[in-house]
C-alpha cells in the first residue's frame, strides 16, 4: 500500500453494460460482496489467470514478511477459485520483501504470465510462471523485478530488477502488464513510467529477463478530462487484433473530501485500440465504458486487472464479454454521507477486489432517470441507494455510455454537502465532490434525432438547496439555472 501512497502524495450494466455482483456474504469472518476477494487489511492491484474452470488470482495486501517479521506491509497473496463450484482456497502469502535487497520495501503490483522459461535463474530449472512485480529499496524510485514458479505459490526471485527507473526521485516505474507472444518466453511488457511525466512504455524480451524498450504507447483518444491517467492493466484479443486497457479516473481533490486525501481513485475507464495503432497512434483509443462512484456507489474504484488466459488473451468462456477484478472500497457510504464520511469509507482498510464484467452492445445508451425520496432529488444513470427511499419519478432521456457521433458533451454527477445531488458539465463539479460521469449528450439539436433539451433546476436556497433536471425550460415552476444539453428521448 505504501508504494501506492507514494503515488498519491506525489503525483449486467456499467451504465447498463458493465455489471458486478453485490450480494453480501461472509468470507473469512469478513463481510464481503459475493465473489469478492480479500486477505489482509487492504486488497488491490490484482493479476488474474483462468484456465478452464480454475481461476488464479494474485494481488497486493498487508502481510508479515516471513524473512523479516518486523515488516508488516505490502505482500503478494494468492487464491485459486473453482468457477464451477465457487469453492476457493484460503488466501496465502506467496511473495514478500527481501531484506537488504533492491526489493526490501513495499513489494506490490504483481502481474503473472504463463510460459516456458528455460533456466532464467541459472539453476538449470525450467519454470511455467513468471511474476513481474514492483518494489523499492528506499520507499521511492520503484523498479520492476521478476520471480519464477511452477505452481503459482512457491516463487524464486531473479536477483536484480528487469526494468529500472530512470529517475532517482518520485514514483519510478510500475504497474506492469504482460503478454506472451510465443507461449514460451517472448514476453511483451507494458508499464508506467513517471519520468518526467506519466507515460506508458512497451518493452519486449526473448527470455523473460532482459528487456528492450520498443516505444511509448499512444495517448490519442484517451479522455481529455484526465490528460495523464494512471492505469491498471492491458490484455489482447487475437480474434480482432485489438488491445484492451483499463485506466484510472483522477483522484478527488482534498478540497472536496473534507481535507482527507482519498488513496484510491473514484473510477476506471475501459478502452480498446487496434494492434497497429498502439505505438503509432494511427487510430485512437476507443472508450467503451466507465465504472465509477456514480455507477457503483463505492467511493473508490481503481487499479483493475483483466481475467485472462495464461498468455494474456481475453478470449475466455465469457468472450466477447470482458471480465476483470477492480479494487473498490466496500461498503458504499450512506446516501446522505458528508464529504468526510464518504472519504473515510474509502480508507485502505475498506479495499476489496470486486469482479466486474463489460458486455459489448451495438446500442450503448443509458437511461438518465430522476428519483425523489420525499425530500431529495437524485438524477443519475447509475447506482441508487436501496435504503434511501428513492422512487423513480421520471425517465428524462438517454445518454451514450461512450462518446459517439456528435454526442461528446460529458454530463457529470456531483454532490454538495450531504444531500444536494446535481448534474454539471464541469469535470471539477464546480468545486464540489464528483461522483462520476453520467454519460455523453449533445451540445445542440441534431436534425432527425428528435433530441430532448435538459435543464438544470434548483429548489430552495443554500444551505437547503436541492437540484434536479427537467425537460421543462421553466423547471416546473422552480428556478432554471442552465441548459445542460440534449439527450436522446
């Protein structure tokens, strides 16, 4: 968790199509959503491989280092799950820091790939798994190393980093993502480098140890409201020749969270791009879906990992649906939580790994609904608290879950104080707390589409002000604040 904190200090339907399971059960004496994973106090940055009905998951959590019991920090845990019976093994710590070595502190961000690795450690042994992980010797300036295994549990480390940071200060390099091109040891790695600014690098190896940098991934097409996004993972679809990637949304400004620095970002964005454009930018990234507080109700949704086969492909039984695990803060804060209470709900002790799924759609529209519980309005395309008494009052129209055609205006879900939910066109939510993105609408009417004008309205005065959205330019007798834009009916 501490290497992630360094980054903080220094630096079926998601909207109808990305789904998750949120049924409460008891798992290892901790109340968890169904299918969620947790080991230590915090749980994030997963790596997931599925072969047949067996799903293997490695992730970062807190644990006592067997080699130095004074260390109780970041460690790598492992769990296997039978997807037919839903039986799972108990989480077990499989990798920790090496005292006095380059990875003596804050070992985290595992990514595991299958292959045939011939004598990579000089011990005359072959291995079937390689785990690339992030660590540091001094709390900053992270490097990426590798360990090898034949069962995913017992690991042997390569003694030196395989990807070195180019900067003596700051975060360094991290968040590796992997692909095995020949199913042997031809590893392609993508990773983050924050020197001098955050960018994503591609490197290749023929033996899983020695890497040559190919270039920098294009950023064309990524959401302009988050110009230097951090990410969680990448995976490949050989049927279409496209890469999928999941990027994090920004952190909330502490001015909107009661002075508490939230340590997990509020959302993630799923993209894809054609193989030939990955380094050239000959075609842009295509945004597919967003999962954030607006969609899930969780204060934090960040650092996801794709469910892949052993070699980094997404073509599993769920295909063409894309599955992943996302680090979320669980449970959701109260619908009337203060900014401080909401931020405290996302402290690291709340982090679990949540299974999610994106299902492709030829018509990715989402309903913009207006709800009322007798005292408060909420207008959203996403999650509504089931215990707040909200009732559907009106279907206002439909937005797109991704920018399509001329629908490129972002509608943001925001909240002021405890109960004033409102919709804004401002990524900064006019200085208030952002919940996420509702979807995309039109800035003006379009001939032949029969678009609906949407107005932001207010009822009452500060501090009792309550906002809602209406099709009526006179806001149903209340105060009209602005024309937001246009939606499909």
